[in-house]
């Protein structure tokens, strides 16, 4: 029996290579993730897949992918037998539940995944790509902020206490200043926490960026004037509970004086859906006519990302950025179609571990 070991980014990639190099009848003998963490797809952990040509070895995962190809199926979907696939969804739900996913999260995620099963015209090796595209299409992905030449873009981050606004400001500043070479200025209105000012001042010093502390709308207007010829101004704010309407309104008045281009509502991925919904509702329409979007932080603290999916699925504002650690500027990502790998990475892990 000929055997071969593959190290790949995804199981679908492995299946394609195995089919090309060992033939369509090859068997998958063993699969494992080299760094087995279902939520850490950004560190480019790879799969190790061992395949062989012995036809007597059962190969349930390859068979699952082949079963989902429509190459040999009738065009009438109603006549298809989905019994084995139903077992796959049941196993998936059980594993996600074991990881801590809520019943709602499992239902919403698997419902969207079911819609792409057996997509017309898709070969087996391309099934996962079709699913990834579909999952991405269900999310309101805003991509990164685009600066306009000759215009100073003013961006403020708001959200509850402890979600990582100051660190995210530093990551954005480093990305635009160090990577893109833009002139960046920093403003903070977080005078409530001295440590927050010290933290941002430390980042500003490292990157050689100017920082201005403001306390009211008048000082905000003055600070914005100082940065008139800059490319970007990033504004840090004090964390406020969504229930503290009076203090949130006071902060909104100060931010309104900045004539913002973007308001980034920052929420923690480790929060429950009600908390995230409340944070968006508290800030969504509070600063006038400004482009409002989402930053999802602390992705690295989630046992499973499935619980975030229903929130992202129904969120009314575009999702722009995510963060997954404290490293500046590395642990910052842009919300674009490849974020579907978060959720599909977990599905692939279930597929391998359960022998589907």
C-alpha cells in the first residue's frame, strides 16, 4: 500500500491533493491538527493528513465529500437521500454544544451551512469553498477603513468598559502609521481612568505620534483643528455601560464636536449576545449622521466562535475589524470574506475528530 502524508491549510485542500496524486479511490488513514485549537485559525495552524491507496480501508470523510458532489446526482433535489448528512449535522451540533455553543448559535450556523450542501455545479473538492463563500455572504462585512487623499479622517472607538478599545486604537494607529506611512494623531477623552491615558501615551511615544487629552466639546474642536493636516485621527473614549444613558449622551456630545467620519462600536467576542446587542443599540444613532461599524475584540478568549455567529449574522451595522490578542499591531484583522474560516475551521475539526 502506498501512503503519503500531507500538511495543508484545510481538509478540503488535502482531499484535492489526495485525489490528484493518489487517485479518487485513495483512503484517508489519519487526520490531526498540528496545533489543535479550533479558534486559532489566524496562526495558520496546519492539518496533517495521512492517505493511502489500500481500498479495504474505510474512508468516511472522503466519502462524505464525494457524496456531496452533484456530478452523479439528479437535478431534482427532492429525490436526494440526505440520511448520512443528517447524521453529520447531528454530530456537529453535539460537538459544538460540548465546546460551549448555545442552542441558538448551533441552529443558526448549521441552518446556513445546510443551505449550501450539494450546491449545483460544485465538485467535491470545491464544496468547502462554496460553503465558505455562502457563510461570508450572510455576514455584513465592511472591510477596513479607506482614507481619502487630502482629507483628515476622524475615527472614534466606543463601547463598554474592558473590551479593549485603547489597545485596538494602538493597533489601528500602528497599522496606518507604520505599515501605510500615514500621518496619525491620537485623542483621548478617557480622563476617568489615568491608567488609560498612560497606556495610550506609552503607545504614542513608541510610535512617535502626538496625543491630545480632551474633556469637553470645546477642547475636542481645538484638538481636531490641531490635526487638520493629518491623514487620520483616532479617538479613544471611556468605557460606558449601555445602561448608563446619561453619561453616554454626554460622551456623544463631545464626539459630535469632532465631526466624525467613522464611529467604531467595540464589543468583546467573549460577551453574550444580549450584551453585544445592547452595546450596539446604545451607540448606533447617538453621534448624528456618521458611518457606524463594528469592531469585535478578544476573539482569542472564546472557547468557540459559534456563539458569535448569530450576533454577526443579524448585526445591522457593518463589521470592520477583529482582534485576537494584546500584540500591537499584529493581533488585528480586517473583516473580509476569509473570516468564514473561523466557523468552518471548527466544522473541519469536528469532521476529522468524529470520523465523518
